[in-house]
C-alpha cells in the first residue's frame, strides 16, 4: 500500500476506519475518565499509537493541516495528532517546538495532555531547549500549558540536577485549576519515590496550598514503592483544613 495522500476524503476514511474498530466498553471507560468530553469513538491508546506511527512516516505536516481543518471533535483525533507530533523525526527542534506549542494551546483534556507528553521522546536529545520551552509555558495563564510543563518535568527532568528547581516551581507557580494541582501532586509523589529524604524535607517546609499538599501526600501513600512506615508518617502529616 502506497503513502496516503492527505485530503478531506482520505481523512474521512481514517475516521470511518476508527469507527469500524470501536470498542464500546473502552468508549464508556474513556468517557468516565474525561468529564466534558462526549465525542469519543472508543479506540485504545496502543492502536492510536500504531496509527500515528504510520502517519508520521509520510507527509505528517499535511496530515496535521488536514486534520485540524476537518476535525470532527473526537478525542481520538486529538490523541492521534499529538502522537503524530511525538513520532516525527524529519524536522529540527525549532519547527518541532512550533508544532508542540500549537498543539498544547488546544489541549483541554488531562489524558490527551499526559499521553502527548509521554510521546515527546525527542526531549531526551534536546534537554536544554525543551527545558526553556517548559519554563516559558509555566508563565502562561492557561492551566493546561502549566500541566503540560509539570508532566514534562516528571517524564524527563526528574533527576538530582533539576530537583531543587522542581520544588521551587511547585511552591511558586500557582493555579486554582484542579488538573494543574493534581499534576503537581503527582509530580511530588514521584519525587518522593526517587528522592525520599529530600522530598520528605520539602513536605515539612513547603508552601503548597492545603489541597495540593494533601493530594501529594495521598498519591505518595498510594505508591507501591513507598514503605509502610513512610506511609504512616505521611498520613500523620496531613493538614486538617482543606481549601480549594
């Protein structure tokens, strides 16, 4: 089979193919995980990854243009676009960042965001440039750009070199949006797993709001890589008053 020439017709064929392979149970599962997202076909992420990998080997730029122009509003379309961007090889880092920047400006789902972040493996070869981009997005008023940055720090920068910066970001970059706060809590739980002593010290003197602080403790206690003793200690550290 030759390379797909992307236009309205071939894009519609892609959507029909997805619908023909829909999993109703997985659709309901995805629906429950994504409040507010009602247009869901029901395709598992591994299958979307395969499709995106195929698309990225061809004229992925044309695909992205056509897909945005002919978008049907399905969450799977968002997943595929993000995964296509994550798969691209034949572009320089600045062009890549332009596509990433455009994509995250459209994000309104934590699952799309987090799946997108995990696909951006090119970050490992461009740590400094992507680091700058991540910090720039933390300055945004858009909470989804901030969640993008927090998840990227967790996926690619959770190391001794960046740990103090991560703690400082969690303390100083504030946003009342639920999914941003949950990302911070998740990041800190992973910090505890990798850097137990330093994260415990951070918890004792941090400037987190009560909700994020307690969620960070909760997510840390839920980890299978945290000792029973530490879980008990963290339970005792919970703040009594939660303000959201």
